[in-house]
C-alpha cells in the first residue's frame, strides 16, 4: 500500500502565498484595521502604563487610567476642533467680498495675452466641430413621417415630462442622515480603545502566545525579533508623536501671528494629519493657506502662511527628522514610499497611517526568519553589498573616480590596514577568479590593476598620524602573537623586507600593500615588479635584504611559488623567507609541507599576520 505523504506547507508556491495574503488583508480590512490601530496605540501607550505600574498602582488601574485619559483628550480635542470648525463655517459668508476680489484679479490676468490665446483656441475648436457635425441636405430630410406628430406649432419637439417621486423624510431619518458620517468613525474609535485596553491588560499573555506559535525551539530568535520590533516601533511612534506635536505648535503659532483665523484649529489639524505620510502634510497646510487667500485682501499674508509652511517643513523633514529617526526604523526611504502606496491601496488613509510601523515589523521579521530574508533585503536600510563588492563593481565598469569614492567612504570610518585586509585583498581574489573563469579583457585588466596601484600609491603618500600609529600598535597587541614590530630597525644601507611577486601584477599589488604597512610599522620595505625569476632575484640581491616575502594570490600563483621558493632558498641562504598565500582558507601546515618550506621560514595568509611575523624572521637572521 503506497504511503501518503502530507504536503509540506513550506513548499507552497511563494507567489500563491503572497496573493492569498494580500487578498486576506484586503477583504478582512474591516476587522484588521481596528486591531492594527489598537496595536499601534498600545505601542505608544505602553511606556506610560509601565511607568504607572512601577508606582505600585497594580495591573488594571494604570491601563484604565491611561485609556480614559487618552479618550478624554481625544474627546476634548475633538470638541474644540468641532467648535472652531463651526465658528469658521459661520464666518465664511463674511469673506465673500475678498473672494470676489481675488476672482476678479484672476479674470484680469485672463484678459491679457494668455486669455486671448485661450479664447482663440476655443473659437477654432468650435469652428472645427461645427464643420464636422454639419449634416448634409439628404441627411437632414425627415425619413420618418411619424416624427411630424411630435412637433409643436412653434416647430419645437415635444418631450415627455419626467415623473419625480418625492419622499417625505421622517425625523428619525433626518437625524440618521445628520449623524451618519460621525457614527462610523466614533464606533471604530470605540472598538480601537477597547482593543487597546485589552492588549495593554494582557500584553504578557499575548507575547507568550506568540512565542508558543513560533515554537519553543525558536524561543531565543522569537524573543530577539519581538524585542527589536517593539523597540523600533515604540521609539519611532514616540519620536513621531513629539515631532508632530512640535510641528503643529510651530505652524499654529506662525498662523496666529499672521492673523489667520482659527490658528489653533489649523495647528492641531496639521499635527494630526502629519501622522499620515505625504498626503497628510499637504492637506494640513492647504486648508489654512486657502483660508488666508479668502480672508486677506492682499497677497502678503497668504505668501507668509505658505512661506511658514515651507520653512517649518524643510527644517522638520530634512534637518530634525533625519537626526532623530536615523537607524530607528531600519527601513529605507524608497521602501517607506512603496509601503505607503501598498498599504494605502489596501486599507485607504488608515493604511497610510500604519504603513511605516507595519513595514518596520516586516523588516525585523525578515532579519530573523530565513524564508522572509528577501523582505529585509528589499526593504531594509542596511547595505546589501559589501565595500569590496562595490569597489570591484566600479573597477569592472572602468570607473576610476567611483572606485576612489568607495575607498574614501571606507576610510572615513575604517583604517588603511582594514582597507587593505578587508576590501582590496578580496577584490584581488575576485579578479584572479574572474580572469581564470570568464576573463576580464586586456584593456579592462590593465585598467583595474593600474587603478589599484594608483590608489595604493596615493595612500602611501598620506602621512602617518598619531591615530594611525596607535591603531597599528593596538592591532599588533590584539593578535598577541608577538610584540609590536618597532624594536627591530634596519641600518641606513640595508633593506629589512623585500616583497617579490610570485606571478603577475595582482601579486605585486599585494606586495605593495605589505610594503606600505611594513613602512608604517617602522621597517624599510621594497617591492619588486614582476619579471623573470633571475631578474627579480638579482634585484633582491642588490638590496641586501634580510627578510623576503613571496606574494602569491591563490589558486593560480601557488604553482609558481614552490619553484620560486626553492631558488630563493639557494640564492639567499642567510635570509629568512615568508610565503604569503593571501586569503588562503585551507590548512597552512599542509601547504607548508607541499611547498617544502623549512622550519625557519614562515607561511601566512593575511597582511596582519605577515606584519606580525617580521620580528621573528628578522631576529632569526641576526642569530
């Protein structure tokens, strides 16, 4: 009997899963929107509830106090706004004269050249339409004799009189029509407040249930994800509340001094509407600016109102908010815009309000759940590509200036040692692999090597600061292999270190970086350009070197390393030789045996390790 295997839910097509999820969010929005608003409000009120709980007021008391306080504030604010709105509505007829003058001023502009051009275009359009629609004599003849019966004595056509049914509204229907627009939002607000109180009362229990759903085996990961999402969303909401409060206060104060009526109302609305991304800010500013056009005779005060909005918005959005929100949400600016469009299409204006917090939660989940990692990559603000990849991309695109910008950006936060170790060395390894697998082309290959050489030469001319010396000493101490290489110096006629490339320019560039770091550490280092083995050994002999480093980028330079090492060992019996297999991830001891390296010599795989081995190699020479 064949065994039946259950279908693994994780193997369900991702596209189908996404479609089902979006459809569920759309059709269940009447249920999900109040819950999402309640969760959002609970995040905002949780710090206040925790503060009251620390005052030993119990568990239920602080929640009831905070919820009632918020409901009272919202009710009082709504009452004040409603009264000011009614007062504004009663004053609008008084502004009829000013509005008429503004309209007349626009008509005056219309009578100028622009208005005449518009009238000419309209006349041409009428002539063209009349030419097209003029019927021919045959078409104008009446083909149906019955149509004569519908003509009145004056020649006009008789049309049937439509019948209208007038329904007398009852008092209950009138009240319902008056209060209907307010009952829906009030009911939603009541549901949200009830949900908020329940979430605050049972927040620990709800958290435990979420952990149970995620699985006890993933308890640690779930805890980290929940804590990070809570921290990011809570801090974002608090900062947004403070920013919008200050924004509304500043805008309302500016309108008050400009003498715009009901400045308090417009300040409150500007602060509240700013919770809705993009559209809310424009709506909050448009209403008082339009009102100023109707109230004031001239154009000065409307322009002042518009200028106040522009100045406050620029300071808030481009100066203060980037400083406060930096690294708080973890969501890129483009992702916030896309999320606003997506959630607005699903849930309307409420979706705009919830778009950023929901996207923050999605990004955090993507960081801790491997199946959703693509969401964190698409929506997060973290750099997806490392510096070494971005530098290699610029080099492959033959963009020398872009490559230098990547290097300069890295050096603002990192040291030259880290640049050589973590950026340029991987780039050279990428180049070696691409040259062997797909090829770079002679022109591009020459450009890449030449650009890297120029970058290293420019860094070589950079003076060593006290901070650089301290970094070198600390890096050497942290490795705890040997003391900092400052004790061993060379005399004026000798050369402590000579770097010989094993194969080509890539090995030479690694030797240039090793030589630069050696000079920064207090040694006299020289780099030999690629040539024949005999010519390179002859140049090394002229330098009277004490320590020789063979620079080799695996895997292809390794084949030349064994032959070069044997010749160097015979030619320089008193010198100490170090084999540098840059970025080699295998067993160095096994490679030591394969290359036939003697006990007194060294084999290393990184620049820092090579620098740290210099004292022991130089000490072995003097013994």
